[in-house]
């Protein structure tokens, strides 16, 4: 052996030995923790739970604690304790000690929420069934319901119906929209006007010509609908989302996804859009800041996009997008979009909803908490009577408590709107037979 290579050889052997010591490994004696009860995929509506864990190891488990509370060993591998919960997300540290072995550390996420439910449906506050409409709250508390249709594929409506703050009956507005719409968006601007964009003349369209290009705005002071000029390529999409962001007194409108024109030139093509377009609202006109087909994000339509931070209004920077990746057809999508990232708009994939759904309704209930209601199942195409709440700090969602689930109506294409008093108005939607529903329910969800 060449003596000049000996030191290098010894160095290599030493490096391999020491690097092997640095590799992470699991002690065979470490305990594994399984939650026996309650089912923590559901939010809980009690301030105290009886937690039962199965803790197993090849060695004897001598002690288990959760959030500093000692659990009692009640039978082989089963440990139990009563735990108090704070409202909202409870992140509980589990420590498991085994005899003559390591301490294992695990984390349990438990969501506690309080809720109440009131249904006005039996008193018929809404005289007709509707889905595919929008419902927006004005500064005086009035709920403005715009457009929609009585059957999923039916013609879009011109009407606006209003429910006064504290009222129990919708009444028709004296004025109508400039175009019939279903699957449109209605965005409340900082000055209390409602910007209405996109949609179709029918719920199910076969050509781009059935998309509504005309933009309009409802002015509650004048109590009339006004046309909004669009400078740039027209808006051609439905079942999309729209949001407003205010930056240095400038208002920007952002549209994401939807079913619409995916090509524009040389010939229009109807499909699922995966792009995002931005407009500046200037002098009551929309100035396009993006090309006809903007930067690609994800193939989504019938999704929701809800603010996660700020005052949950035009000052928010981060938004939660939930729905289904329609390029796949069954894969759920949960996407966090950060508009204030140093490198520009950033997107992060989060775990999808527990029940993948499309054409559901979503609403922010507190910073970092978004509730989802109903929708259509991607497994069997039926309307859902379930709901779940997404918690940003945990980057996952929890199903509503079973007692609340039992009060909800199976529906898709309805609306969920946060009222001034914090209640969520659940309006309309379609049932399994395709009938428009005249549902008017109010849900309160409290996590703080």
C-alpha cells in the first residue's frame, strides 16, 4: 500500500464512522401514542374532555403526561385523564416515559369551539329556492342577495333581494342587475358599493358566448346598478373567486380560477381556468394589469378564497383557497396564498379538507379560522350536510361537532355570509334532486 494514501484512507473510514453517528435514528424502546377517544378529527364543543390514549413500547411505559397533567394507567397500554380546554386551538404536548429508555414527545391538536344554530326556513323569509347567487353584507347590516337560479343548470337571475339588519323577510329591490347572472362574484368595496363580475347566463354553459363579460356595480346610495368599463381583455369566467386589496389608497381586484375562456386568442376555448388576473379599480373603471390569461396557479372552479389575516377585509395579505384540483378531478386542494411575500405572491400547499368538496360556501370567523359549509362530494357527486373549520396555526381542518352537523342542510351552490353581529347566514343552494332551496339558517361559531 502506498504510504501516501494511508492517511486519506484512515480519514475516510473515520468520516464514515462519525457521519453514521450523526444520522437520526429511532430508539426501539420509544413509545408510540394513539388517541383512543375522543375523535380529534372533530372539533369539540365542551370545555373539558376525557382523553384516552393507547401508549405502547417494547419496554414498560412508566409515565404519560399531557400538557403537564399526569395520565392514569387504567388498563394495559391505556392511559386516561380529564383535560380542560381553552377556546380555539389547543396544542397539547404529550410526554411518554419508558422504563430505562427515552422520553417520547408528541403533539395533539384539539379544537374547541362554541356554536349556536337558528333556522328561519319554516317561516319562509325567502319565497323561492336559489343557488349560484351571491350574498353580501352592506355597512348598515343589510344582506344583499344577487342573481342565482332555481335549478343548477337554469338561467341566471336579474333580481336582488334584501334582508334588513335584524329583519326576518327578504324583499325585492326596485332595480335589477344589468345582466342575468349565476356563478358570479359580488365583492363589497371599501366605499360600501358591490362590484359584480363574471358569471354565466345559465348554470351549465356550453360555449364562451354564454359567459357574462359586462362588469357592473351596485351603489346603495343611488340604489341602482351601474356599468363598470373594463380596460383590457374582457372578463370571461364563472364559478371563480374575487377579492379586493387596498394598497396605498389604490384598490386592486384579483380573480382566480373558474370555468371560462382559457385561450382568448386566436379562438376562445371553454375550460377550467388555472390563472389569476389582477385589475386596478380606478375612476370606476377596471384597468387590467394582467394579460387575458394570467399567471398559472391551479385548475380550480367552484372553490372558495377567504382572508386569513388582517381585519378579514381589503387589508388582508394571506388567503386560503379550498376546493378540488379539476385537472385531477378528485384531489382536494388547500392552498395558502401570501400576497405580501418578499419575492412576490407565494403559494403553499396545505393538507386538503377532510371531505374534498366543490361549490361549497366558506367564511372567515376569526383571524386564522375559516369555516366551510356543504358543497358537492367529489366521491359520489351528492350534496353534503357536513362542515369543517380550517385552522391556519395547525395547517389542517377539523370537522364540525356532530351535534352541529346534524342541524345543517345537505346543499351545494349556497352562500355563507358573516353578518355584523358575527352570525353566519347560510342561504339557499341545491339539493340532490337539483331543486333550489329556500334555506335561511344562522350559525354562530366562536373560537375566541
